[in-house]
């Protein structure tokens, strides 16, 4: 980036956060998605209407939940149990770090008689095994606890279904990379969040192909227009509109043979931190 002079007006994002043009559409999608938060069994007629533009696999996933609210309640409860397990591990690890050396090992064992041998062995095994990429159990607890609190709104008595993919991604991450923690309920969290993720994600940006196309054009319109413009200009023989040239102030530090060349490469950034 230091090699290229960039005009200030081109620094803005190509898909604006809080886009008013698409907010009404996304709110409508959210209302549609929240229709499944009911404490009764979903019937085929409702599923066919709710997921009219979806595949049979998605409809089958909806049917498998039986009562969505009970399904969500169970998932939330499982996440809460996982948080409790992590809180116990963090507490035990803190005690382990501050524990004074025992001169008499026999006395230490007598003081620990209230712990079942198997439970103590499993606990100590967890404490000594490192988490992926050097993460601490305290940080692992923080991210799960935050997700647990954000997932359910106690005032509205509703779940934030936009957090379902987060639950799925996080439990999949921990099962893949921190499997040795052997946290109880992890596999059920994965299974339940996968079903919910398969039903929620397809509805976040439209309930059918037409609505998804309309919303997509509003979200990505500015980005696509910019790419189209740059492609058109780059094919022309003129360089008048390709204003980006190498910054000569870096010529002494780098071996650049053609300082006068025009830079035709483009990096496009969006608000989701994706680079195109």
C-alpha cells in the first residue's frame, strides 16, 4: 500500500454500513425468520409457506426440530452447561496455580479425599493440556459466556437467531481444535446448532430467490459498479482515469525499474473485511 498514492475520496467503503436502502428489507427478513420462534410443533403446511423458496433438505430440517422454542431452549441450556464446566475449570486452574507445595504427599492425598479419583484425574488432565494457539481457559470461558448472554433476550423472551451461526462455528472450532477438553454436551450442541444454522442462514437475506436478488443488488451494487468501471477503464488505451501511480518517495528503498508505470491492480474492501 505504501507504494501507491490513493486519493482520499476512494477510501470509503463500497458497501456502506447501516445502508438505509436495504434496512427495511433486512428487517422484513428478520421478522419472517422469527416466525419459527413458536412453542408448538411445526406442521407441513406452515413449513411449506415459511420455506416456500427453499430446498426439501431445509424443510426437513425444520420438521425435525418439532417445537422450535423447545429446541432453542435445549440448545441454550447446553451452552449454559458448557459455560459452567469452563467456569469450574478456570476456578480449579486458579487454585492449582496458587497451591503451595505440599511437604507430605500423603497429607495432600488425605486432604483431597472428597474428590473421586476418576473425577480428579479428568480435572487435572484438562488443566495440563493446552488449548489451541495458546488460548487460555479464561478466554475460552469469556467467548462462550458472551455468546450465551447474547443468544437470548430475557426481556423479549426471544432468541437472536443471527447468533446461531456463531454457536455452530464456535462449537465446531472447539471440537476440531480443543477436542481434548472433553466438554460434556459438545456433540449435541454441534448437532442442534447445525440444524438451526441450515434453516436460519438461507432466510437472512431473503425468503426466496427474487427477494435475495433484490437485497443482494442493494448491498453489492456500489462494489459491482466500481469493479465494472475499473475494468472498462483498464481496457482502454488512456491512463487519464487510472490515477494511481507508484509513489516516487519510496524509490530509494526499493528496486523499481519503471517508476512511471500506472498501477492497474485493485483491492476492493467491504465492511465484512473481505478482500476481492
